[in-house]
């Protein structure tokens, strides 16, 4: 998909100064002030692994390096790239003050203020999700904007002393799905004013009924079929719903204090803002359930399935979540303080701004969890591996001794690991998006299937490193030591490998499309089956036929 910059510029000029850039159609809001630059296509590239979103990437070759200072009379360009999934609607806004002049440029020395703010949560979207602004990253020039890190500061200033490029990040948030016409096969909920079986209604089938007018306190609805039932804000205090089928049921705002929901099926159910204080949900299935702002204080969720559930701002204080499945759960802003999460699986869960003070996470799996944006304290019990990941995500310390460290499956996006000693460390499957590994010693380290898109590895020592099947799209590896490195099947598209030492390296079946290998030493390297295209830059006198590389568009 390609956009016309000039069209975007014309649209931009229609906005008054300091007006909000509302990215309702995200694909139309990826570039600001294109000015005198040539046409630049914007391409949508899926980020893997496990990372929605898509990134709208402006080809790196078009970017102008930061100059030592403004040139008198010069005009400069500000490019803004947005990162979010174009499949969702309604994103946060950013405002730009001042807007560029009519030619799309800024005079040298102009101070531009960029403000990002979360959008007010929409009542609903058809997808059930929306995207809101979360922060800035100044691509390639992190030292210029030390505070411009997603989630830290929504307002930044840029002095236009060169052409500059910045990325606006947008995070995914769940919301209610907009109502659509009910399928003809689904009956309209029938209001029920009395049940002859009360209070003992075990096993009854009330699917798709409206029970909001009933007094169900302390009722026995164990093993009842309650699929799609509407409870409204009913008082269900002490109700027995053991092994009941509540899939798709609406319990929004309901009172379920001390209720028994052991083994209940609550998949896709709406329990937002409900009160489940001291409720028993052991072994319950809550896959993709909505528990936003739900009170689960002191609730027992041991061995429950909460995978992909929405627990945004939920109160899980002192709750029992031992051995609970929380894979890809949305726990942004949740209160998990003093909760028991021993042995829980939190793989790829979103814990941004969650409170884990005093939480017991011993034996919990935190693979792919971004630990930099959550709150822990000295009483939080974390396995040594994950406490180290938390420290690396939050502390900018150069030259760390991390020899032999196990950092596998961790999310170390934006981590500052400059000049660290990571010899023989295990970073397999680790996410190192935009991480700074410049000058790092990674000799014999394992980075198999690691995700290093746009990571900085300039002058790093990667002797005999295992980077097989890793993802290094647009990574900086210039002047790196890759002697005898294993790069089999590695994605190095648009990576900078200029002046790198690749002697005896294995690059078989690697993706080198658009990569810069100018000046690299490829003596005795295995390039059989490696993919290249017209944009790949090779060392002088490179012999394509002998190397066995394969041309791909």
C-alpha cells in the first residue's frame, strides 16, 4: 500500500495551527511536512513474532543524518511515522505547534512542540479494540530525546537543526464491541419474572433469557445452562454457579460477592465492573472475558483460564492466581498487589502500569512481557531471571557483566545494553526491538529466533554467535565482528552490515534484500541460497555466481 505525500501535505495545510492530528484513518496520518523531499513510498510491514502492530516504515536511505548545528537560512523537514495496526479504528491524537510553512519545511532553529494525548475511550468499536497514543521514539537519535520513550512523556520539543524523523507509538486497548443485528439463529432474550424451581435450579436451561428481575441471592444454579443470559445488575451474592455454562452471558455491574463459580464456563462473558469480592473461580474458563474494572479482591482464581481476557484496571489485590493461565491477558493498570501468582503463565500479557507491589511471582512465566512499565517493590517476589529483565528494562547502565545470563523469551525492547558483556548468554526468542547493543560482547551467545528489528549492534563482537532464524530487519551491524557467526535463515532485510567481518559466517538462505554489505569481509562465508535484490549492496568485485545467492524481488 502506498500513499501520496503531496496529498497528505495538502490535507495537513487545511489544519489550523496546533490542531490535533486525529489518526482515525491511521494509514493517512503517517507523514508530516514532506516539503522538498522526493516521493517516498510508505510500506506496511508486519512485525513478528507476537507483536501486533504494523509499522509504517519510511525507507532508511531517505533519512538525513543529524547535522552538528543549523545552517543559516536552511529549511528542514520533520517526518512523523506512526506505529499501530491499521485494522482498528479510533486512535489517540497528537498536536504539532507550529505547523510547517507552506513549502512543508521549518526554518533552521525553529522549536517544534509535539504533544501526544490518549484519546477518550470510545463507547464501542466494531473490532472491540481501539488504539491510543502512548509515547515517542526518536529513531536513530535516542540521545537527543532521552525522555522521548513511549509511556514516559507525552510532550516533547525538537529544535530543527536538521531533517528529523520521529515515531509516534499507539497501544492497543480493548473496548466494547458495537452492537450488530443479532443472528437469526439467536433468540431475543426473554424476560423472566419468576422461576418455580428457585432456590434450587441446578441443571436448568435458561439460555438467552433475561434474569435481571429475579432475586438470585444464594440460589443454586450449579451446572445450569445460562448461555447468553442477561443478568443486568442483579444481586447474585452467594449464588452457586459451580460448573454452570455462562458463555457469552452479560453480568456487567452484577454483585457476585462470595459466589461459587468453580469450573464455570465464562468464555466471552461480560463481567466488567462486577463485584466478585471473595468469589471462588477455581478452574473457571474466562477466555476472552471482559473483566474491565471488575472487583476481584481476595477472589480465588487458582488454575483458571484467563487467556486473552480484558482485566484492565481490575482489582486483584490479595487474589489467588496461582497456576492461572493469563497468556496474552490485558492487565494494563490492574492492581495485583499482594496477589499470589506463583506458577502462573503470563506469556505476552500486557502489564503496563500494573501494580505488583508485594506480589508473589515465583515460578511464573513472564516470557514476552514488557516489564519496564509496571510497578514492583522490594517485597515483590520475582525469580532472579525476571528481576534482572526488569532491571535491564528500567535502568540505563553501560558495561554490565551479563556473561552466561539467561534472558531467553524476555521482552527487552528499547533496553540499554551498550558495551555489556553478554558472552555465552541465552537470548533465544528474546525481543530486542530498538535495543542499544552497540559495542556489546556477544561472543558465542545464543540469539536464535530473537527479534532485533532496528536494534543497534554497531561494532558489537558477535564472534560465533547463533542468530539463525533471527529477525534483524533494518538492524545496524556496521563494523560488527560476525566471524564464524551462524546467520542461517536470518532476516537481514535492509540491515546495515557495511564493513562487518563476516569471514566464515553462515548466511545460507538468509534474507539480504536491501541490505548494505559494502566493505564487508565475506571471505569463505556460506551464502548458498541467500536472497538479494537490486537494492542489496555488495563488496567490490563480489562474485554472485560463485556465492550461490538467489535474486528475489
